[in-house]
């Protein structure tokens, strides 16, 4: 009798496949999309000094009210085009085994690649000291300050100070994953968020995102875990974190618009759109061209409602 191995011919599973994907991107939570009608334009900025001036409103019985004034300036945006594309042969479409879907898989891949690039652009803005007002940043690796987790550090005080320095108190804290890994087990943090729900094992427990967000009275703490490949095409993958060992405290308006205040936005004249075209001249059966395109300008529009903590950990 034939062996059990001889009684079966290996085939492709139809209910299982492996596809690497990045962790959830956060770029649009930090710089929400503002849809615009033109590729470039101006927007109004109300003068900061007028909003915070204390006026003398005293008036006599027959006197005239003191007159005060407000002013405007403007800033501009200018979107940049982005697109990626690939060819999918009709032969590949006709011969693909289940569960492969060449058109869908290609479209998903292109969208993922564009999202990763945009995540990196936003990370390079948010985790950059030049994106913040001169008094709204600190470098814990500059020789005069101490990284979190070392002797004489102040992991709660530094963040509390940063939150109060901003003209609008931040509602989001972004911690690089390597920062969060250390921050959530610091003794000072654990003492501050004592909770019966906290893991109590060695080395003394781990604080949760909700506990630390409640401690600082912010809406959320984001721990972005996206990675990107730094190796050249054709070489073995070498993965690095998109978000570094820093912390950003930012105020983000849920739906930025007229007379709103928010750290930054993504101006977008065209949202991500998939274009397809068939070329019968390619290959034996022709091929389908798939392109995903959009444009954007990721821009800081209020650098004084954010605070940057550089090199929070070693």
C-alpha cells in the first residue's frame, strides 16, 4: 500500500497566507486632513498678541468706550504630488490561485507603501525640534538634563511642565515605542498610577496607556510602532523604527477648520485615488496598469501648542 505521503500532492492553501503589514499608522491623528480646492492658497492667521491682551474696559457715565483692535496675517500651503504604480498582467490574473487577488493585492500594496512614506514624513516633522517654538522644547541628552530612567531624572515633572508651557494644553502625547517600553515601568510613574488592575509581577508592574493618559489628563497616548526597511533594494531587510526615542505633546483639534487651533494639518487637494488602465500590447493577453495617487502638504500651523522632549531615553 502506498504511504500516506504518496497519497497527497501538496497544494496551495485557500484559507491561509502570510503578508507582512505595518502597525497602525498615526499620521492622520496628528495632522488631520484638511480638504482644499486648489493646489496652493493662503489661509488667515489671527494675531496672537490681540487674543491675550488685557484691555482696560473702565468707562465713565458719559465717557466713550476704549477702542481695541485685532489684526490678521496669512500663511500659505502648497501641495506636493505623490504616486506609485505597478503592472498586473492578464495572464497573472487568469492564473492566480485562491486566495490571491492580483488586482486587490497590488492596490493594497501601493496604498500601504504610500501610507508608510507619509507616516515617515509626519514623524520627521513631529519628532523634529525645529517644528516647535523656541521655549517649547527640551533635550534630555544635552548634558544639563537627564534621560528618563537614570539617576536624578524627572519623568513626570518634565511632561507636566511641557503640557503647561503650551498656549493650548496638549490633548495628545506621542511616545516612541522604545520610550514607552521604559517609561511605563519607571518607579515614579508606577507610584503615580497605583491601580489594582496593573500587572503586579516582576519588576514591579507596568503602567497602561489609559493610566498614564489619566495621570496627565490628556485624551490619549499614542505609541506608533511602524517600521521601515533601510536596506537597498535586493538586499536583506534591515528594519528600523519610523518613530525615534522622543516624546511630543501636541494639541490636535478633532476637525480643524475656520477659527480653530491645532498643531498641524495635512492640506490635501486630491485624496488617495486608484487609477487603472488596460494595455493590450503588453504580454500575450495584455496587462493592467494600477496607479494610486494623491497630493498633500503636511504643515505645522501652530508651533506653540506643542512641546518636544528630545532623547527621552538612551
